[in-house]
C-alpha cells in the first residue's frame, strides 16, 4: 500500500471517474474529489450533465466513498479555450475536436496546475489509458480495454507532466468498472454514458455558432470542376467524407471532398476523390526525443491505426500512408503509435490527395 500521498480525482459524476476515486481510496491514497463547473449558459437538459447534475452526482459519490468533494469554476476558461476555438474552426471549414482541446487546456492544464498549487501529489482521472516508466522516461500507453482506449484524446499532455497523473482504470475493462461500481454501491453504477458534447445546446452546434455571430448561409454544392449540383444548408453542417444529407440526385454516390468556407461552397466527388496519400500536421506534442521515421497513424478515434512514413516539415510533420486513407479531415487529431505506446500527436492542417 502506498504512503498517504494526496490525490485530486476529477469526478465528472460518471461511473468511470467515480470508480477511479474509489480504487484510489481502497489503495490507501488520501483522496479528494473535484468537479469542474463548466456551465456558463442557461442550462438545458442536454447541458446539465456538465453543470448541476454532474456536481450533484459527484457529491453523492464522494459521500458514499467517504472522501471530501470540491468544485472549481472553469466555465470562463471553457468558453475562451474550447468553445470559442470550436466556433472559429467550424467557420474556417475545419472539423475540430473539442474534447482534445478540453484535455489540453482545462483538465491537464488548469486543473493540473491547481492540483499542484493546492499541494496534491497527483491528479487522477477516469480515462482508459496507462502510464509506465521504462528506459528512463515515462510513456503513455493504450489501456487494457482496447474498445475504450482514450489515448487518442490524451496526446496533448506534456511528457513532463506524466509523472503527476494517475489513470486508475488502466488495467480494467468497462464491464469490470461497472461491476466494481456495483460492489462499492456507488449511486452512478448504472448511469449511461453520454455521447454528446457537454456545451452544445438543444438546438445543436449550429445554434451555438449562430449565438456567437457565425454567418451560416446556404450556398452551392459543386463538383471539382465547379459545376453546381445542389445547395447546402451552411458549411458547418458538413465534414470530409460525408455522404448522407447532401440532397443531390446523381447516378453515383457522392461524398464531401472539400469545404470552402471563404467561398461558402461544399465540394463533392466520388469515393476515389475522398482518398488521401498523406497529410501535413502541426501543433505537435511529442513523448519521444525525436520524430520517428515510421509509426502507426490514427486519424480518427474509431479508425484503426495504419502504417505511415513520417518526415519533419517545418514546425510540423508530413505523413505518407502505406496505403491511401479515406476522409482525412483538417482540424482533427492525428496520433502516432508504436505498438501500444503513444509517440506524439498533432492537428491535421492539410490533406495530400491520392494520385489518380
């Protein structure tokens, strides 16, 4: 059993973070739960899970476990660091990943800084990931439950901060976490997972963008030669590789191949035009000393990692896939792996179309 090291556990009110807190208490740590207040706007049933409901559930969990519960107000930071960027990226014709931005700026940025300022040795979360030390450095690795692995969202954590972070669920499956929650009589044991973005109102992200002055107008859907094939509802409603919802009559399936936010156009083409031979990425964060010449490349959370050749490109990297990939999307994350180890990651800035 470890010495009574102090741990601040980020408890969202869900089953994963609640079991993480319970496990750490069982292992002998001095545990305090903390929940982030993130709601700026008037809450709706859809957004309350980041506000009152989350705080109430987390408080009940901490009472059952027998640990103190605190809250920190990061609503303004979420607005400036995550939501504003989310809106800007969509209006640029890109597809952002706000969960990654939240991890970068809020959970493993502000929250970790406050944990240190308050004298906690560790910040713990309910993510499915592992941190291990080998070869004189700490490594970020996939969790045991591959279906729940969340390392794709964790690539922005600075390597130097890995020693201050605990992932208690690293060797557990989701089913095992549920069972532990039942055994511990946690009140959120059967609480379902939420798949929605916590800050998006009932009217969807289109409403959010309009509230912030976004100009969402219909415009032409064109092919690569500029021929008008239909009308779109606003560029923010489309992403690279999208097939459904185009409302175009055509003799063959058509896919979104480009988003021209300045010209207010959606470009479509056949499936071959969605394929890319590679990409250019920036905003890199590395866990290894040097850019690797090769890696397994993950361009979307639910997409399998594929081999690629990596070349430094100014402040970023160029990746050439071993085989062309579909729907490589600017604004999304690209994360590099070697086996289970996360080597680094960044944001897709440009797509290199496949030949032909």
